[in-house]
C-alpha cells in the first residue's frame, strides 16, 4: 500500500473519531453509554458558565489573573479571557500560559514566551514548569489579587495542566493569594480511579503527588484533594481555595455525553477518544516506540521500525482486552522523534467505551511489545518510563516477562488507599 493510501485511511479513521463516523470508532459506546434525551437537551454547564450566570460575583473587587489555554472556552467556543475582559464588572489583569502556551502554538515540552495579548491588552506570562520562587515572582509581578484556573484536563496523572494547578496552589498559599477553580468534565468519565499510584521518589512535572494514573476526578475535585492532602506540607498552610461546580455532569459521563464541543487542549489530543486511550498508551513515551505523534491517530497508533505489527496485534488480541481491538498498521510520522520514518505497529481501537480499561490495555500492550522488542525496548536508561508510570516496580517485571495481572498486583494496595482519599473530595 502506498504512503498516500495509508494516510488516507488514517485520515478517515481520524474523522470517524471526531464524530463523522463515531458509530464505528466509538463502537458500541452508542449502545452502552448513550446519554439520555434530557442530557442531550440540557448540555452540561461548565464552571465558567455558572460563574457567568452569577454575574462573576466572586471576581468583583479583584484584579483577576487567569490560567487558561485554547480549550478555556465558553459554550460558543469564545475564549473565557475575552469574555472576562468584556465583562464590565471584571478587572482582567493578567493571563498565565501552561505547556503549549495560552494560544496553543507550541509543541509538547515548550511554552509561549511572555507577550501582550492583542485582544485584551493583558500581559500573558509563561508559567510552564515554573515552581517555587520563580513562580511566586511572576505572580507578584503581575499585580493580581485573585488567580483563576480554567483548563480542560484529560483524566491522566501525567497530563501536565493539573501540575500547573498544583504548583500555583503551593505558590498562592505561600503568597496569601486566593484561588478560584472553574470545573470542567473529566472526559474519560469519573467513575473510578485505576493504575499505579505515584511513588513520591519519582515526583516530576508529570506527577507531583501520589495520585492514581487514571485519577477519575475533575480539576475542581483534584484541587480540593491537593489542598487537603498535599499543599499544607509544602506551603506550611492550605491555599485559600474556592471552586465553581458544573451543572448537569455525572460521574458516568464520557465527554461525548456532555453536549459540549471538544476543543483539543494540546496538539496531540485531537478527540475525546484519544484522551480515553492516553492513560495506557502514553506510557510508550518511555520506550523506543512511537506513540503516533505526527500522525492523525496519536496515542492510538503505536509502533517501531523493528517490530512485526502483525504478530504484536495477534498477541495483544490473544491476551484479551475488554472493549478493545487491535489491527496491525504501517505509519510514517510527520513530526519528531520519528519524523519521516516508516514504522510498523498496531492501532489500539476502542470498541466499547464502557468496557474499555485504558490502563489494563496499556499493560497488556507493554508486556507483549517488550517480549517482541527485547532489551532495546526502553528509552534511554528507563527513567522516563518510571516517571510516567510512577513506579520503580513495573520495568523490572516487564523485563522478566510479567503479564498485565502481575503488573496490576503491584499497585493494588496503594490504589485502595487512594480511592478512599479520593472519595472524600468528590463533588458529584
């Protein structure tokens, strides 16, 4: 098959994932997770929409700073920063950009430099990966008296926006700066938590605190948990925190059930289906395999130049992953680190959202891929993988040929404890 034909097929699959062919790629999710008519008629209202309904009352009398990005929009897809700027009762002072920047122009691992927003005239500050004194200096320099967070999360521990929230909570607590978190849906549902709980010795910007890989919480719930369990130990006191809840969101909802429009919060998160695969397949970032960056199917295409995708797909299928199906694929990424390299691997397709377990599926794919690839499977010294999964235990077990159930046994006790902690901070 020609490169053009492969790209055409991939484009069609991507279009299906965005809703043009949802009946196939969402599979029987239509049958098993269809929202009721009332949900279709009354879409979920985000925390921002509720704030606006309240005439922005919590913001009055403050010089407001907002942590936002391209997915920080209202129901009509207008930037909340523009909405706040136009509100007579709101004094917009500053904007703070996370990874990829406020306008989303930068690739993973980068951010936009400080600049003036042409729409509002506000200064946009770069706070990506900023912590401690540098972050406090930026917040003080901005002149704000209230810091607002409103960014769409994906439901995975290693997605960095929640750690921007965490770091800002620490800084705000130390500065005595109040914070307001505007809630948004967990796009992969909030039914439960799963996966390894971060070992604190592996703390990094893809995991600051011991939460589960698939945390099953909204950003407001995470903020409440952070403030109760972790912030006081780092800042000597809790942050002055308030949250604005959503209306109409329930824990079993996937993003497609909310009536909201998906705005990719980062360049390689094009659809909610990508977000659902992400907790398991992003772990391949710590290996020598591509995760499909630079294709139309990031985190759903996995492969390398040295693996037989047909055999891998057969072995993954034989292992049995509920709600998933696997097909071998050839693909050529158009972005680093595998730019213009023909790779063979598999397509991890979600056939039933309600049954699909991204973490368990990821463990099966790691186990089968490690056996096929041999010792060259790991990226560098393996530290990246350890930080992503949050555990020192998984990589040695994978090297010994462990399967998914053996891997899952390593985090069972910690996950039970996290679930109990999580339960005390749920809002819905």
